[in-house]
C-alpha cells in the first residue's frame, strides 16, 4: 500500500462524492486497508484533501508552463484556441484537473481557507504567461488586458464543464472565441 494509491483513490472519491460526501472508511476499503492504517498516513480527511488539492493545482500550473513552451512557435490564435480545447480534454480525462476546477467553483465551507488561495496561483501564472504571449503582437488593447479577457473567457467556459457538459463547452467555445478574437484584434 502506498500513499500514491491512497491519494489516487481519494481524488476519485472527492470528484464523485464531493468533500462532504467522501468518507475515509470508504477510501480505506477501496485501497484494501483498514481505516486505522489510512490514518497513519492521513489522520484527518482535511489533511488528505489539502495534499491532493495542492498537488492538483501544481500539476495544472506545470501543464500551463509546458503547454505554452511546447506551442511557442505557433500563431497565438492557434495556441489559445487549442489551449481551450486541451483544457476541456484535461477536465474530462485527468482526475486532478477535474478536482481543481470543481473544487474551485464549489469550495466546501470548512475548506474555504485551505482552498481559496490555491487557484489564484494557477490564474496568476496563466495570466502572466498569456500576457507574455500577447506582448509579442499588437492588439487593440494591452497585452495585460488581452490576458485578463482570455482568463475571463476560460472561467466562463469552465462553468460549463463543472455545471453542464462538454457539448455546452464546445458550443460556447466556438461562439465566445470568435467574439473574443474579433474584440482584441486590430
């Protein structure tokens, strides 16, 4: 039994049942250990949640850095549109991405202080990275304003992933992308 297996199953439970609905006893059962053995690694659900949530945000921060490095040679319009698509796919296929986005919108009351600042790290790094991308070209508004507008677009689309479904996301991605790109272009 490893901490990694515990965390993987815990993420699955947090995604499926939410923070409040997740039970350490169920995680222990699925891992194949007793609850007391689980408590050796994570004495409280809060500690387990804090660790997996922090790691989920860090993974998404690394994704941002890697993504924009990997696609740096592509035109910014392609980079950004593909980022929106990749972001949706990550939500659908990566439990950590799903955890970060869902919890960012549906913060459990008792976890508010633990959670509320972590997404800002992600948003700040995304905004700074975007600002650097936008600074390489001339737009109708400043690079910072372009970056902030893109983050607002992404936030709106994320609501579709968390509360609706990917089809809504895709439909709104097409509509809002055109409005966004036309609005910032000269």
